[in-house]
C-alpha cells in the first residue's frame, strides 16, 4: 500500500470527503430544504472545490455522473449501504464489489459501513475483510464508516464508544476511520490515540450553524484528527462553496474559526 499521504484521499496529510449517499441512507427528506441538492450533478460541481479531496457516492450515482467529472473529482465508492426503510437490527447490504469500483467506476478509494455492536457485526466484519483485502490488491485506500449501533448501545456518541470505533477500524485494517463527533476535543484526542496509524475523520452530522459546525471541525483538527467527511452541512446549504472556503482554512491552514469565517466572507 502506498503511503496514505500519496493517495488522492489526502491533501497535505488532511482529508475532506464530501459524502453524498444520503438519498439511499436517509431518503428524499434530506433534499427537502434545498431541493436542487437532489440533483447529483450539483454535488459533483460542489466537489470540484479545491478543499475537497474526494466525493463519496453509491455505485448508481457514480455510474451516471462520474464520467463527466473524472478529471476534476476524486471518487470514493461506497461498497455497502441500506435505506431508512429497513426496520431491522442495523445492517448494510454490500451493493458494489471492489473490482467493479476500481475497474468499471474508476474509484480512487472505497468506503464501507460497519455497525459494531449490532447483531449483524460478525457478518459485516467478515464482508469488510473481503473488501479490505481486495482493496489492498488494487492499492485503494479504505474508509470505514465506523458507527457502533444496535440494540445494546444506549449512546452512539459516548466518548468510550467512539474511541472503540476508531480502534476497531484500526484493528480491521481501515486507512481512515470515519466516526461521529464525541462532543469535545479531549474525547476526540482519545479516539485519535486509539486509532494508531489509522487516520480519524469526523462525520459531519445534521446541519448546524456555520460557527457551531466549524468549531467542531476545529476541535477535531486540534485533537490530531485528519479532517472531515461531511454531507448535510455542505449540500444542505444554499451556498456550499462558502462553507468549503471556511473548511479549507480550518483543515489545511489550521486557522481559527473567526479567521475562517472572515475568509468565507462573514
Ligand atoms: P452527514 O455529514 O450528513 O452526517 O453524512 C455522513 C454520513 O455518514 C453519510 O455518509 C451517511 O449517509 C449518513 O451520515 C448516515 O448517517 P446515520 O447513519 O447516522 O443516519
């Protein structure tokens, strides 16, 4: 495996993934506030911003749109995913193979969701083993959406749970662990420590104010995190370019939130 910093997922050792698999995971409800966000082309345009290292989508979106953007956007293909219509114990269907992602879609990286703590964890971890080993053959970096979830878990964002999630991603061979924000810089530091050489990125979460969102990203960077994988806090904004300008400052320049907001025109 080439050094992570030499992969298209990284810019100066940092990561900013725009995630756009919400049409599958959450359904059309996520596009209601900004109806044009239902159009994948709009989000591919957003992902041409210099701050974005990769766009994460499901196979069908990649098949339909990526050929027009392969010069300007790095593609992360999600290999599994489930709709919000599923009412069972957390699980995620494998929708795409590594071979298909690499050879047919032109993916630069692959992503996989694991619900540690679910009754389906064992099966999901075995599916991840196949994907991770195939990804190594293609020299594709692997991002694990490491989301402890299931009937036994009371609080998915508990600091100990998030630290376990980054450790699990590390032990299973992920290059990047994508985890929910555990609520503070201290908790994120512990999560980063537990991840060993696996990079840790924060999952964006539901849309918040510019300042609140940027402060959580700043805490992640200050804690030694590599950056962010974000969906709604970008595409549910009327002007996604503005928040990406600010994120560029916080993630790559390690600027303060005030400086970032000023750079973005506030
Ligand atoms: P957001 O930044 O919008 O939270 O997106 C990150 C993400 O992991 C998406 O890739 C995915 O669709 C969604 O969150 C799933 O979140 P959850 O399973 O918590 O509803």
